[in-house]
C-alpha cells in the first residue's frame, strides 16, 4: 500500500491448508499486532461520565461516524496517569471543535473512576468519560493488556468516521504521552482525509502539504522540489 492511497480497512486474511487430502480453511495470521488500517474492535462497558457525575454504559456504536480517540491508561490513583488525563482534558474543547470524541479507559471499576476524579486535584473540572474494563476484555481487544499485572499499556488509538484505526501510539507505563503532538496528528489526518493530499513530517495547519492527488508523477523522486528540510523542521 503506497502512502498516497486512501485509507481503507485491511481485511483479515483467510488461508486454505491441505491435511491428509482434506481441505480446511484456517484464519491467517495478521500482518502485525498493530490495529492501524483495521476496523476498530467493537466494545461495550460501564463508564463514569465526569461531566455529569453519573455512571453510564458506552459502546462502540456511540462513536460510529465520528472521529474518536480511545485512550488507555494503566490505573487510577497512580502518578503519570492523572497528568495524561488532565492534559487531554485541557485540550478537550479543541478536540470537540474538531468533532473528535474522547474515551479514556483503564481496567479499574466505574466506582474507582468516580473516586479518582473526585479526589485527584489535577482532575478538577474533568469533562472526559472514563470506561471501566475490569475484566480486561476491551484492553485485550485493542492489544494493550498486560496480563501479568492486570493493567493496560498506555495505548492511544485514533479512529476515523468509517471505524478504521488510522493511528496508534503504545508506550510502557513509565512515560506519559504528548497531547499537543497528538492534536497535531488529528488535524493532519482530518486535512489529509478531506483534501486527498498527504502531510509531511511535522505538518501543522497552514503549512505545505504534498499534492500527490494531482502531481504524483511529477513528485516521484522529486519531493525536495516541493518542500525543503527547513520548511519541514519549521
């Protein structure tokens, strides 16, 4: 798949094998453990709605047709986690202005989420919904479950309105993620989806894109004629 093609979900591979002259169909292995370019897993779980202070149920159907961020974190009442949640919350209105929904998820219960939000100073005024995945079912489906510890890795998934995962970032628990960089990526993905252009490294709104949708033949091997390293790094 070239970098100038539209985003389409990769179908799961089926393969046929022969065993003692008997043909059987087996599910092929995935291209990789990444969910990128695959349909996002379906889910249903309890959640705590920080805006209303009520328990609710969320499922993947609620986010159908929308740009969505599903953001896993290891656990309530830890140390890096509230800094990440607070950072996402600080940019909540900007995400909403872009039509992006945010769902945070950990393997804690909805009761733990409520207490966590009520007691942690960094989470004062939180607007996010936090999904409760105590069985690890959703974390497992997204490939971020640490089975030995019963918690999730720091996994962040951007899902387009067609339900396809277009970006993911997964990290070990000790280091938090950068919400400003992620917001930049969301804007780039929305621009690329709308225009058919592709965004170079570090692209921000108003910067140059690469018009492969109109000049792909002329651009081949000549990207430096369209953009300089100084423009990329600026």
